[in-house]
């Protein structure tokens, strides 16, 4: 009888299969390492993002605190000096305050010490035509505010801003602000702006910011920087009102444009202003150089010795975060000081 050997043989995998298994293991290890690195990087970004949000939020609230303090300070100013606001008062000084891990800088600006661009079409037609580069503008096409703006431009005495350019900007600004589509002799409406490389339309409404001036026909970067400090935009306000007590010598072209004084006379009048400002507007209008001009009643109404609109420029820093805020305040005898506009970012 034959006995069969039932013992099983051990099967050894080929060497090639062992190499493949090792490769798979190494690939898995590499994949896990890549995933771990990616997760670590994302975690670091999330932590940094959270820290940035925290720092920006803190800088924001520092700015809001400065705004609340400025509002209270303006209210106190109006209560202490309701009839006269002047540049020598404490509100006109730049305010700096160190903070933990940062700092705060704030500057309060009189928005009625500049030409309100939205008032360009206000007032009645000027009594005399303004002859521009082609000499064919009639009196019915300009208001006294437009004439004042034109004179202010020429008073800047900068290269590239001649009489024709001043005519063009004056009429184009008026066309930009007014609601109709009728083009003034040197102005521009939709047809002009639609023909440009990057077309757009005229606003046919008030400017939202003075930076909007850059896209209006006739403006050149060559001299825009000299004009910007003299102009402003007041939200929901299209009147021209200038506090003569807050004008500085750099504002002489503005005063020259509004009155008709030459630049030397305007500079002299500002520098000779009483230390605490004129107590009443009649004191200013009684100055010999002003009396000699025989200003119309419209132009006399442009001047005042107090202010209804202020703008606060605030810049705060906390760690690596920087926050900028511009706030417009309106002073009302009945309702007190209110905030009419906030603009975040920008330059300061």
C-alpha cells in the first residue's frame, strides 16, 4: 500500500511582487506627508488670517472711538463758540495719541474752507460773459459760481492750466453736475465720454467724491494735484459757503476766485486777519480791499464766520493693521452734531 505525502509546500512570492508592495507603501507615506504639510500650511494661514481680522477689528474700533470723541468735541465747540469758528481754535490742531501696540492720528478739517464742486451751477447767471479761448461764451451760459471757479483755476498759475483749459473744465464740470444733456460751449456730455477708449457716461448729478474730478473732461494730472486741496464735495449740499476765518495762505487762489482779488491781495488779506478771526461777516466785507470790489449780493452770501460741515480724517494702527476713516459731520442748531457720511480707506 502506497502512502501519499500530504504536506503542503510553502509558496514564496516573487521578488518583483515584494518591490511593488514596497513602492506602494512609500507612495502612501509620501502622500500622507504631503497632506500633512498642506494641512499645516492651511492651519498657519487660518491662524494668521484670524490674527489679521482681530487686529483690523481693533484698529476699526479705535477709529470709531476717535470719531465719537471728535463728535463730542465739535458739540462742545459749538456750545462754547456758536457764532465764530476760526483756525486758531483747538479743533484745528492735529491730534496724535499712542495706544497699546499701535497709535492713532486724527485731523479735523473745515469743509467750508474749500470750493464745493456740487455748487458749480448754483446762483444766478453772471452779469458779464466770460470770454474763453474762442471768445464766444455768452453771459447766459455761466453762473457767478462758475465764474468764480474759472478765476480760481487761473489764480493757481500752474503750467498747463491756461484760459482755454479753465473754460473747458468749468463748463464740463457744470455739464457733469446738471441733470440735462445740453452741452455748454466748452463742456462735455455723454457723447464726449462715450467716444473714449474706455467709455462711460456723465453723472448728470452731484459728485460723490472730489476724486471723481479726475474723470471729467478737461482735467489733467499735470496740475490736478495743485487744485485738489482747494476743492471738496459736501454730501447732499449744493451751496457755496466759505468760512473766511479758517482760510490759510495756501487757500489764497480760492479767495481770489470768489472775490476777484489778485493773488497777492488775497494772500495779504488772509495773513492780516485778526488773530481770533473776524467776529462778524460784515467785518470781513468792510475790509478796504473787499469794499473796493463792490461784490454782488450773491457773492457776499458766499462768506461766513462759522462752519456747518467738518470732515475728520482718522488713521489708526494696531500691530501690523492700518485703518483709515473719513467722517463728515453736520452741525445743526436744533439737532446738534450728526454724521452724514463715512468713507473707509483712501489717503491720509
